């Protein structure tokens, strides 16, 4: 109304007032919600991370020629650097079938996710640069496989803040401690408040993934508040003498957040009020799906309470999806653990009206080779693999890009990891070239000096 009736002057004044209020709020709470660069398609993101590298040619990227030429040599040149030696072509032991109105093919490994295929945007041409777990995990999570850099979740939190000041803005559930460990959710040179908060780890069952010492049974809240105020004054006096100290500033903020979390976090993690129907939807009533299902349900509860970035990791702390041998046994076990919880998670978000503005990302650090390692395994393959998105402004029931006829190399409409990051930030309303932080004399960003938004997948 102001924009139309007053030639825009009133609107401009209102914008200035809101910006000033936001700046003042950021001083008091650095995690306060911030304006995006442009209107966002997604308000929040959840990353369902399949640690170890699920095989794309056995899940969402069917290859008829791989089945036809099973047992024959791969007819093209293989990568110069390989993680391990592989032999002849190995067909998928699982059948693919078309589902939904879109008719997209999904392996029989994922019968439940297949029922949600009309909500998926399948990216079949993702590629990276590193064939080792450590480098590939760091590349996917931070944009760099050689240097310590801020994680994707930290960049999102740095750019947008959070919508709930009583919970961390970036939570990672049961993360793996291997292959980069804390660097995969760390803030590096970004402000310390941007670091992810791990709850549990890959070696801990999700029903034991709790925030330690969340309740203080010995000191009442009002006395804690007085103690904290006194400690904050001492720390601020120290800062006034020493100058900027990111570690100390982060510590002050973490004390304040921890105090506020005492009442909010236990409630967010308490699943007892969820209906039996909801618990069944996520597979909490079955021992195979219970562990991952609980993580997915906790993720939904965090997202609907304003947490900006949630990562859910499927890993047992060791090999998980890394089937160099026993492909059939390993992938069958892994898919059975996550298929129903993921489908339930998507259906639950959709029924609550959350899927439209929540970006769901699924995938691992790389795919696997179409050639066999040993008799029944596949090696690491960063040269072409599949990830999928749902919600958050991406096209529905849509597949984009392609690997070659056997699934070794991304070939058509290639999506580098930097492009993936640029697109994720774009859907969240952030220009990946403008989301920068100056450190050591240069401006850094998640996409380094590369990355293009994959506009073809945006609805």
C-alpha cells in the first residue's frame, strides 16, 4: 500500500526501519533471523546423508546396457586415478520399475520412497573430484577437499540466522566422527556461533542421542541467570581490553544459548506425544527402521521449531553404504533401514504443509562404479552419481542430467558439487557469489571461485 500510494518513499522508509531493527537485533543475538538476498523458495533445509556412497546404478539411475553387457570389459577409458582396481561390468541385482504420474524409475531397494517419486527432483549427473571418503565428505560438506573451510550448514546459518533463538540454528543428528569428523559441521573461520551442534554420533543409537547436561538439577534457573550475567560481564570486560576474540565471543553466545535450551531442547526431543500413527509412519515400531526413523522424526520436530539446517546421517560409524564387496547384502540392509523413514518423513512434511518451503536433500559423498570390485562389490565413483531433492522450490517428478550408458561418468547437464551448493543457496534466497566472509586477506565463499545455479531444476 505504501509503495503504491506514496511513490515508494514510505516503502523505502519502512525498509530502512526494518533493516535498522534487524541490525540492532543481530548485536544482541548474532543468530537472529536475517533478510535473504532475494525472495527464497525454501526457508529451511534438511540433508539426509547416506555415508559411504550409495550406488546410483542400483538405486535411481537404471542402466539397461549395464545389464546387457554384464561380465564384459568397460568399453571406454577409465579414470586415471582410481581408489581400487575393478574388473568387468556388473549389472544391478535389483529390478527397476516406473512409479507415479511422472513414471520415474526407482530400484526395488526403495519401494516406499518410490511412492513419493512425484515429489522428487532426481539429479543424475552430480560429480566431484575426490575418490576417497575423507576428501569427498569434506568436498560435499564444505566445498573443499584440501583445506579446512566452513561447512554448508555454517554458511547457511551465517547468511540467514535462525527462527528460534532457544535452539541451535544448525543441528547434525548422529554424525560420523570419521572422514573429516567435526570439520564436516564446523564453522572454520566463520563466527563460532555458526558451528553445527552435534547430537549423538554414528556409534550411538538415536534413542541415546541427547544433549548432555541439558538440565541442572542443583541450581535453580534464577540463580543460574545471575551467575551467567556475572560471567558475561567478566568476559565482556576482558573483550574490552583484549579486542575481538572470536573464540571468546562464541563462548559467551554458547552460554546464553545453553541457558535458553534447558526448557526447549528436551521438549523438542521428546517423541512421546507423537501419535502411534506418526511413529508407525517413520518406522519407530520396527527394529530395522527404528534408529533412523527416530532421527528423521526428530529432524521434523527441529525444522518445525525454526531450526534452519538439520542433517541426518545414516552411518554405523564404519562402512555403511561402502560396499566394496557384498553389494547385495550391504545395500539391501542399508536401504531397508532408511526407505520407510525417508518416505514417512516426506509424507509427514507434506501433510503439515512444510514440504513446500523445506528443501530436502538426499545422497552420499559419491556413487559407485559400474565395474565390479572382486566378485560382488563396487568401488568409489566421484565421476558421476545421483542425489535428489524434494520441496523447497524444485521441480516435482523430474529427473535432470545423465551419466554415460554404463553410469561411470556424468555426461549430460553435469552438476559439480560447487553447482549443487550454489543451487542450494539460491533456493534459500542467497546469492552464492555475495555470501562471503573476509579472512586472511581474501573473501571466501562456499563455492570458492566456481559454481553455477542449476536453474533448470527450479520450479
